């Protein structure tokens, strides 16, 4: 259970168990667990053992067509999961769900055998929303300017530098591959 105060939580997100905390503002309990009612910032009062959520002021909810940034959280052969961070050049836009998925068919216009060769956990991706469903936000990176914008070395976690078609770790010298976004200014 991630309990750090200040992190953004989503409606319906599990926050804690009732044995540990009591439900404060904008928190409800169900089956012994505590959940957030709103999109907002987590607030934990350790002395009172009370957990509450301060609602975020949002101007709108993300929609199909928006370009978003997210951090890769899981990579399977055919699909990756991305924790959504923000909508490009807009503040206070809420996501209806905390994560997005990119199916292998939506990664690039060319044939891809396995996503594990092109994405790693922790990478920051720039992607476009192509569908919003009850349980998932579907994303695509099949445009030249979409894909990984920041990648970290699989060996030592140092930021990778672009090196021709590949990425190179200046710390441990390993070379890696990604589905890179062609946005030179943003690939650092
Ligand atoms: Zn390295």
C-alpha cells in the first residue's frame, strides 16, 4: 500500500484498510477497505490515523485525441500499461482512469514482434488517447512524434542518451532500443 501524503489518487482507488485508518473527507469504506470518492490529493493524518482526500480542481477530463505523458508500469509481449501523468500543455486535466494501455497493434505502423524489445518499465512515453472505455484508456504511439521520450538503462537505471537509432548508457555503456518519439528537443 502506497501511503505517501500528497500523491494523486483516483475515484475508486483503494487507499488503506480500515484497521489502519479511519475514513476522513471524501473517503468511503467497503468490505473493510478505504477508497477515494474523488480525484484528489491524498492526505494522511498519522496522529489521528485518519485518511482523507483533497479534491483537485480540474478544468476538464481527458478525451480521445489528447496527447498524454505517462510512465510505463508493466510490459507484456503484446500490451503495455502506462501510469498516466499529464495531458500535454494543459494543466488540471483529470484522467477518468489512472492508467492507459497500448496494444502491440497500436505501437507503430510497422510490424513489431514483441513489446519487451521496445519499452521498459519506468520509460516516459508520449501517446495519444484513441479510446476511453470503462476499464481502460487506450493509447497509441503509431505516429512519428509519439513513443518513448525518456528512457532509463535496464542495468543501472541511469538516463539513456539517443545514439543514432539506439540509446546508450553513459554510465555502464550498454546499448538499448526503444520505440522512440521523433522529437529531438524532448528526447534527452
Ligand atoms: Zn547503465
